[in-house]
């Protein structure tokens, strides 16, 4: 876990201001991201956690500019190294994708073309972004496969995606993302469906490559154990909003939002008493077709008051790195993990 003072003093690489992304479907709209403010510092790993459907991936796709046709950024600013990405024409966005920002998708089997060999995927990135010849691109592709720990890269480069294991395919995705030396790497559930041994290898690889390339990483996950092992700072997302943000120590040992506590209480632990039961989060997340006026977690919260359901709370700061959106945050939330 990174030191909080170091995090505070780092330069801001990416800043998101009041981002609102909406999906339009005939006569209704789904407010997937609702007023997110977030910063990513140079050289840090930021974890974004939350239940499925909380808006994590949509927020990252908004940054990348790869939303579906029925989705639109209604409001907000996405600033990378001083450039407003949301104002750039599509041609310039394509130039930034891959060069400045790269993304590892959740399922490598759907992200890789099954009819193309592994070498093709990496070579095309190098030819497009670094204007290399085919021969030079192939040589560099082999180097990147070796960098991410793929054995016999000279052989693997001529294989098709289905000939590799899940862990190997994920390493290929990482090699593709790193091939153009991006400043920011977005990893969207990079260890989903992998066994725990391969998960640990992929996470260690991401940390190693981040340190070697002085690269910033945004790690999206619903697995708090994965986030705890890798991230120095964590943002907890729910119903399209950031509920709480802080260093890993602040989130895990001094959580302020009831939703953060509920997530932590639902984690199995080897230290848990035989008599004690896990605490599932009751109810369901609110519909974002008609989002509530108040705190989106109010209906599932055990300590919610009437005002929580009537109006949206403002953020309260508890340190230079720790903020929380809750009326009752001053009371503190004791965590059982």
C-alpha cells in the first residue's frame, strides 16, 4: 500500500469533473454515471470497487471514448495531461487511445479476434501508433510477450487465441496495452474467471510493469481482496456515484460510508468465528432509469434517516485523501473485518 503523503504530492495525470453518462433507449434514459469527480495521480494505482451495475466500466469507457451508440456524455470534463478529451474530435481521440491511454478488457477471448494470430494483434498496435515496419513490429511484439512472462514467445506469436489458456490470453491483452507505452492503463476486472494462482501472477505483473514504466493504473474490480493487495487509493462506487474515496488504509480500517462497511462485512475471512454469519447486503441497487432523489443506498442502509431518502448528502472530508458522501459519516462506521 502506498504512503498517503506520497499520493497527495503526486502530479495529477487524469481529472474527471462532474461526469454524467446516460444511455438513451426509446422514450427512457438510464443515468449510468451521475456526477463523478475523481483524480488519478501520476505513477499510482487507483482501485474502483462496487457491485455489478454500479457504473465502473461505463465511466472508464467514457474516458476512453468507446461508448455504445445509444450512450452519451451529457455533462462533465475529462482532462488528461491538460487536454479535454470530451471536446476532441474523434480522429484525435483515436490517436490518444492506445498511445496515452490503454485498456485491458474483462474477457480477453471476446477482445481478441479469433481468426487472427497473437502476433497480428500486437503488431497492428505498433504499426498504427509507432509507425513501425512489419518486421520491426514483429520483433517488438516478441519482446513485449517476453516482458509479460509468456514462455517461448517466438512460438506463441504464431498461435491463435483459442490455443492459449485464459491467463496467457490476459497476458497478451496486457502486452497489447503496453506496446505503445501509455501513461494510463485501465484494467477492467483483469482477473475475472482466472484461478487464484493466475490472478496473483497477473496482479504482480501489473504492479511490476507499473513500477518499471512509471505508469498510472486504474484497477476496476468487485473483489476487495484484489484491490487491497495492489492499490494505494480506492474509490467506492454505487449507483453511478462515488460514495467514498480514500487511501487503502482509510477505506479498510476507517470506513465512513455504510455501503463501504457493508461491502467489507460481506468478505469471508479465515478469522471469522464459526458462529458468526456473513452479512449480505439486503435489497437491490436502485433503478437508474428513475434514480432516487436522496442517497442511493438509503433503502438498503441499516442506519438511514428520513433526510437520507429526501435529499442527496454532500461530501465530507476527513483527511486530505479521505472523503465520503453521507449525512451520518461524522459518526464513523465500525468495520468488522
